[in-house]
C-alpha cells in the first residue's frame, strides 16, 4: 500500500502478510496456506492476468468451490486492478452464460489440473478467456505450475477505493439474476463494521461452510484477512460430522451459518459435550432463526454468544442483535451496525412510529453503487438522501421498529424466497417448469419450514390429458436450477387463484397453504 493511498480490499491480505507471513491464512481439505503463501500466489496471479491483457476494471468470473484457489483468485484479481464475479460452481450452463455476458467478463477462472508442486499442493485451477458468454477453448494458464514464472511481488497499484471491486449476483423478481456492483470502499466499510461488532481479532479461526458466491460466505474470507485470522473452508455442510471434527481440530472460534445449517447440527447425535467449547461466537443470517432453536443452540454452543443478524446483498449487513438481547427480544434482528443510519419509513419517506410497518432504508458507505446494467432498477432502490448528491438504499423489506430502535422483520415487498440461506426467484423456477410441454400453468411460493427457513413449493396445473408426475417436475428443475432452488413440495391443481387483473396470486396460494397447515 503506497503512502497516502486509500485502503483497497486486497490490502487486507497484504497487511496481514507483512505482519504475520507464517500465520495460517486458510485451511481446506487438510491443506494449509500461510499469509505469505496466499499473498505470493495472489501477486503471481495478478501478473499473469496483466500479462494476458487484463485492463483496469475488467471483470473476471471465479467459477470455483470454496478453497484456497478461490481465495487466491479473489485477491489476485483485485491486485491486478480487476473486479471479481463469484459464481456458484453448481450454476447451470445457461445461467452461467447469462452472468458472463451480463457482467462482460473477459476471463473465467475454473477448476483445472492438480498442481502438487504448488504451496501446500493446493492449487488446481485455470484461467481462460471468455467469448460469447462462455470460457473459450483457446489458451489458458494454470493457477499452479504456470504461475511459477511470474514474480511474487505486487504489481503497481492501479485502483482507488471508489473503483469497482466485485459484482455479486443475486436472484431478482424478474427471474434474471441482478448484479450488485460494489466498490472497494463499499466492501471495506461493510467488513470494518462487522468486524467491529463481532470483535474479531487475529486469534480468531472462522469456519465457512457457506459458498463464497454468497456474500455472507465471501465476507468470512475478507474479515479473516483483515484481522489476520484463519478461515477454515468447507465445500458444503453435506458431511456435518466431519465439519464438527474440523471445528474441534482447528479450534474454531467463529461459526457463521443459516437456519438450515443449525437445524442439521441440532439433529446430530452422540456429540461430545465439549465439541464446540472453542467457539466464542455464532452468527445467523440469510433467514430468521426459529425461536425454538435458540435455547438448544445455546446448550450446544455453551461458551458462545449467538448473534441474530439481517442483511441484503445490496449493502451486505444492516443489523445485529447482541447475544445478551436474544432472550429479551428473540423476534428482533437487532439495531443498525456501526457506521450507518437505518430508518423504517412510510410511503412518503417519513419515519414511522414504533410498532407501525414501513420500509427499511439504509444509509452508509457500504451501500452498493448500483445494479450492473440495470439503471432503471437502480433508480428504484437508490433514492435521494439527506444531501443533494446522496443516494440511500430502499431495501424493499417491511419492518417495524420499537421505541429502543430494535428492528423486527415483517415481510418482503416482492416474492423472493429465502431457502437454505439462498435467495430463490419464483420466476426462475417457474420458467424452468414451464419448459415442460405438459405444463399449463405454474406458480412458485415460499412456505415456512423449520429446517430450510422457507421451502420452495411449486403449484402446477397440467395441460388437459397430461400425466405429469412430481418426479417429472423435480427432474426438470434439478436439470435447470441450482440444488437450493429445486422445489421441496409439488402440488397439482386444476386451476390457480388470480387477482382482479387476472394475474396468478401468489399471496392467495400462501394463505391457502397456511390455512391447510394451520
């Protein structure tokens, strides 16, 4: 970092590598990389990207699972002056092509050949140019032996803190993903605030079972790098007993999760009473934590504070509930985090009285720059603020606030479903179902689920004379969608409820489901 220069996201890594080069930065699949090794590899990758023609602000898609390759790729792209776009490795080809085209990615880093001679034997990825929305079959360079020829020193600094750092894609109500464009300043501001209230320090060992394409998972890596801690990366939570073993072996101190993860943990048998005694904090986001799970989690994590949080991709995090308030107000998602203003306002933009429902508005340097390639949608959510030049974020989520400033989530204005901590667009699922020729109509809603937060439910009207089965619907969705978007429930009907304008009414479907389950 040059004297007088503003901090960039990749300075988190550089600073920790300077202070603690031998400290373990990340652990994955038994492989360990120090801060010095991650920093050297990020520098080499940056030089390789520059040598391949990467320009300042160019977007590079990172199509990798959780692992050291993904960590190096994030910092290497930033170090080269580019902006990274994390893509879930389970994303299907059509959606991947859309994302690559939409963000205008010039290169994509994806899984490649093993590289046993790389530090820790960890690197097995390759970078290819992108053409017409897909990685070209032309020349690639490996993120392993191919990087040995590049220097391990940082290239000249190319960006300032208001430059684009990343585009994080999130499902939208139109069925097409929205690209949330964030600057270095946005990301640093968010990380600083979260680190402050979680009181992260260099001794922290943070578990991450959440995909890095999910902002919640990505920031675990950034926060660890900022304080010089260690992040333990898991590919998923598919083998929970193995994850528990790693928590004990690595002395994990921080466990971020979503309700699905915690519901699975609570179902495990024969756990030792001290399995989680190294953990000092647990965080929950992505969906509300069922109140019934709280006391059981407190028994499981008997030496940890549990933080209930709320956030959206457009600003990363909004609020947190301190652990000492969990028993006092279990339905609350807390108060605004440091270095931001939050308000619940009516349709005219005026603050509502305690207990009244309004839209949550967020003000701060962590608020996104806008939606990539969607100026009209950006204008709908980023509106004039306190100063003539300022824009604040209208979240589209409805809340109440009590007299002490604690926030309570009511509902979202749109119909986005939060399942397993991921956002699912009903339209996207419906479009996949409609591809079946025997489908006449389809509607997708989220319904309450103790494990998933919300389960994806598909209500389908078959064409006359068709013999559709639940297996047909699930097979089609599994072929076209990520696993978290595949419906958990399929119901067949002869018709769907409609609004007065003739549109299918999702709200009526949800109400019917609640009456039936109630």
